[in-house]
C-alpha cells in the first residue's frame, strides 16, 4: 500500500515535470524540432570554431535558452565591422523561419572555405542569427491532438495571463514603439494578437531588445540592417506597420527611398513581393517598427513560403519536401542583403554622401555631447537641443524655420517658438561635439546643413566648426560664419569643409554658436551632418 502510493507519487512527479522534447511527425522529419535545432547549431559551431560562436540572448518565460550565433572572422573579437541581425520564430507555428535561419548559418559556415563571395561577406561583417525567439511556443506547437496532430497552430509565447486561463502574448505586438497605438493589436488575452499587459511584458521581447541595445557602442548602433523571418505569403515588408502613411514624421524621405529600393532589390532576387508592412494590415508594437523607429536599423519582415493559402494549416505547415528548395530560393536575396545592408543608401547611388564614416540625420540620439568643455554660458532653454524646431518670427522675419532639414528633428538653439532673451534667443555660448570617428587615410568632405539667422548683429556673434584630434586634443577651425550688421532670415544651407589634413586620425566635430552682441537676436540649427567617403 505504502509502496504503491510512493510509486504513484513518483509517477505523478515524473509526468508533471518538463514534457519530453517535442518532435515533428515522421512525414515532416526534415523540419528541425527545438532539440534538433540546438544540436545542429552546436555541430556547426564545433566544425567552424574560427567563424561561428554560439551564445544566448536570454531565457524564455519557461526558462528555455534563446540561442544566437555570431558569424564573422575573428569571431571572439568585437571588430569595427558593420553588424547584421536575423531572427526567426517570433510565432511558434512559423517553422520555416527556423529552417531559413539554419540554411543561412550553413550557407555562411560551409561557404566560407569554398566560396570567395561568402568569405568576403563573413570577413567584413559581423552577422548575428537568433534562431528561435519563442522556444516555449516552438515546443508546445508540436504537442496537440486532433486531426492535425501533433500540430497546434500556436502563435504566441506560453506566458500565463492574470485572471484568465488564456495563455500567451503575441511577441510581435509586444515591442515598445507605439505599442497599442493604432488598433493593430488586441487587449484581450484570448486573442491571437494579444499585445500583453504592457510593452515588453514578455521575457522574449525583452531579451531581443536588450541584445539590440547592447550593440549601441559609443552612442552608435552597430546593427545596420535586420530581417525577421515569418511565414507566410512570400513578402518583403518594410516599416511602418502602425500607419498607412508612406513617410510619417518618424521616417525621413531618404530612409523611405532606401527602404523601397533595398526591398525591391531583394524581391527581384527571390520572387517575393515588396511592400510597406501596413499594406498587408496595420500592426502596432511590432518588431520592425521598434527596430527602425528607435534604432534606425533597416529592418524588414520576410514572410516566407508558401504563398497565402488562407488556412493556418496550409499557411504554416507546408510539407517538409519544400524546405530545401524554398530556403535555397532565398540565397541570392540574402547575399544581396548582406552586400548592401551595411549602408542601404548605397542602393540609391548615394554611397559617397551617405555611407562615409559618419552620417547623422539627428532623428535619434547618436552620442553627441552638449557643452563638452563645460564652458557654455547660454541658459539651458537656449542651448542646442535635438528636437523639433518651433517656427519663430523676429523683427517681422522668420528666424527659426518650422522644419528640420531632414525628418522631424535638428539640433536647434532656443528650440521653442518666441524670441524672449535668454529663453528662445541664444544669448551666450552653446557647443556640440560629435562622437569620435576614425577617418580613413584619404577622407571625404565634412558636410552639414545649417541655419544661421540673426537680427542686426556683429562679428562677435558666430557659428564655428572645428575638427578635434583625439590623440592631441588640438582643434582646427574648418568652417565659420560671423554675424553682420544686416538681418538674416532662416533658410537651410549646405556647408562643406575639407578634411584631408586629418586623414587616418580619430577625430570629432565641435560646433559652437556664440551670441555675444548686446542687442542681437540669434538662432542656429544644424542637421544632416556627414563625413563623406572620398570620391571613387
Ligand atoms: O502579424 C504579424 O505579426 C506578421 N505576419 S504573420 O502572419 N507572420 O503573423 C506581420 C508583421 C509585419 N507587420 C505588418 N504587416 N504590419
Ligand atoms: Ca570579424
Ligand atoms: Ca563590432
Ligand atoms: Zn509571424
Ligand atoms: Ca533631421
């Protein structure tokens, strides 16, 4: 009796523990289960230790490892190479995404020794792949009964929700950019597009966020381009999902042009269709909106094979015979993405202007410092700040434009409308310094957009730009503009300066505006700062 009870208790303890690893049915055995995926990536690392390094970006709700690989030469070292990110399996039932990520890993690792184009890409870039963001859903999706057994058509993660038996958050509605803004997600835990109780409420999205943020070094995001693999529909989607507007205030016209050209370039190579993600339907809190909206990463959703079938079973469970051909069909598009994604402006023919050592459209914080010497005298409200300039009229003339040169933001003195001395008018000194940048032996020009407007002024008012050598701290004046007795209105101009003397040095750009004249009114704006590539 006692023994029987003990055996029964043991039996319960064993069956209540973690379920045995789930697997695909024999007919779909070419798909990788989570266990097989882990075994595969470990085998690839073991066979290619010089260029493949596995790591974890964190744990799922149920404690599974979210596996990632870095692929590069000198893989253990963080080199100054453009970084790329791929991920798959936000949605549990979208198994072809895992196969696409494994295909990419194998293509890079196996091609390294035999294909000079692949070797060049791996040597010159740092490529990250996150194989299954949603491992709990991955396992669970292979554990159902019914006519489609073992498949569940599960989408969300496996995180419980307080006050209901409904499980799971849609990870692709849980990101913290315009979360819940626009009717593109559900507030109901039973919905397949449940956004979670707050942005970042899922451990899986937090892990991805923290990894991406960890790639901001010296104020600059190292990841330049990103693809998240989903199924299905054979689509290449660019941001935004939250709005149908093509170029909303939080996207520059230039970035939009680059998104369209780059997406079309990929689509031409795999036969997919390229469109804005909201053309499919509105989403809010989705990953690529956050990646671009906050990090300015050129981020795409690929909806993989098959084309739309209009049933979840047809859409997400194509027979495993399709895996090899459909993942390989994307090879040329992936190679193209890796070739040009370090700077998608290059696809627009803008490599010289926009793909140099520095290009800052000021739409996000890219590590500039305000008052770097601690000597600025202007009050806080009149110093440079990065923001949306409010239109200002002084002496019957527009002194502060109502628009940045690009996008929404510029560096602007006395950002708010009005000409109140010491508030909106500059009065005193304000200084900006860029992050330090390594110049090539023969650098291209410095160029920037500026507004320098003033009421009657004098040469004691000025806007000056220096290049500071990091090693010697020496500053060299490369451009300046002084006040005059006349009145100058607000208009955006382009300035350039030659940087040849600074070739090979690590330098920063120092920009200072001084309003020293007693009666002068002054406004300065700066946008679109570039250190160009030298002409080819
Ligand atoms: O709804 C999603 O999260 C994605 N489609 S899926 O069928 N894989 O679930 C689409 C994400 C891209 N964003 C928009 N279409 N707005
Ligand atoms: Ca490297
Ligand atoms: Ca790096
Ligand atoms: Zn999906
Ligand atoms: Ca701007």
